[in-house]
C-alpha cells in the first residue's frame, strides 16, 4: 500500500480518444444483448454480425454463448464483474481485431471469429463449473477443515477465519490454493454469510495467484468488504474482490472498468502498466507511473494517487493526481 499522505487536489478527466469513444458506443449498443439474446439475423446488421449470420457454425456458437451467459449470470459469485466483461466481449467482437501497429481495427475472418467465440464459450463454461463447485450450504465447523467445495484440484486451505465490521457485521472467509485445468495454478477466496451453524457463500473468485485476508470497513455510511488479490505474472494485475452491504444483501462491486478512465485521465506520456495498490478503507489506489521508454521493471514517471468511488454496482474513477519524482 502506498503512502496515504499524497491526498491532494484531483485532476479532471481528459476527453476520450476516438478509439475509446467508439468502443463505448459499441458497448452501449451491445448492452441490450447482456440479457442473453443471440444476434437477430433479421435485423439491420453490423459488419461483424453479418459475418456471424452468414456462417452456420458461427451462428450456432453465438446461440450457445447467449444461452451459457444466461446460466452464468444467474449463478456466478461475481455477477457485476462478469456482466461488464460480457459487454466488453460483445464490444470487442463488434469492433474487430486490434491492429497494434496502427492502433486501428479490422474485421475478423470467419476462422478468427470461430476461435474468438470458442474461447469465450470456454470461459463461460469454466464459470459455470466454479459456481457448481461452491456449495450453497456448509457447516460452520468446515471452515477450519480442508477446502470448502471442489473448485481447485489439489486444494489446500492455508487460511480461513472471520472478518468483523461496524455495527456487529460479520462474515466468514476461506482462502484456497490449488489448480484448474482452465487456468493452471491459482488461488481462490470465498466469502460466507453466517446463518446459525451454516455458511452461505455471498461471492467468490479463483483468478488470483494469491489472496490476502479480507477486511471490512465503512465508507460514506456504507459497509464494504474487500479481499486483496494479485494475478500470476510479472504484471501483478489485480484480482481484488469488493462487496457492499445493501440492506441484508451483499452486492458485488465491479472494479475493473474504471482503469479505462484512468488511462484517459493521466497526462500524455505516462501510464500504469501493472496492478495498482488499493487502500480500501479510504477507497483509493496508488501506482507507479511508466514513461514510454521505461523498462517494465523500472518506472520513472513518479506515482499516481487515485481517488475512487463505488457508484451503483461499479467502482468509478473520481480523479488522479500524478506525483513526480525528484532528483
């Protein structure tokens, strides 16, 4: 966690670049599909939709994805994160293959679209498997035993316990280590509501290389619980989870999409290349800043102090203050 003394005047967000604006437009148009409907091939079709509708196999995959998404949305432990990812996937399919040399896009070929859709179908299938592997009712006594559920192969439970918050709120949790055929070595965290002698899961994730014990805190009069996590790899990308208590129900808060706004808000020539360090009770984050010529290991652009807010079911960027290094 980086120094909290950097609280300062926040910068306004800059205007979106053309490519970002186009992606947002596509997201808005495709958001109607997140209810599960496949492409309506009798409607006025985009270029990508025309390719799908013209090919029997692509149409079949599109229908399978639509059906699978409805199942996933109903049972996943992170509904708002996966809903945003689904919208992003639809937008990516619509926008086409990114051309990294020109920063443009081109329409995917039939083979590329088949691979693109097959990969996403596999992702949704894995989410269903994980949901089925987390039991809906578990004795409290099981928390001190082995892994709860069967999500991970070779599973161990290195830590588990209870997290207490304001006004007597309390949850149980378990961190797991193991592997999956889909993702390889991974860690998981499951958060549980306590109901007498039973535990009921409120949410989970198995996308990290490591998780830390969750913390419960109050922010702007609301109760939150967060677990810090990082993915495997040199980028140390975030795998944190965040939930908010809404009445008697815990709502998952999506915490990925705000980073697109961060890229737009930073001054030209500065970027965040790795995961950020969240300061959850303060609803802030901190990150080193990279210049274009920096090595991945060695940022020279100073630090960013990032102010965040839970808005609805997603985390939003309020502002960012770059702190330049001296000397």
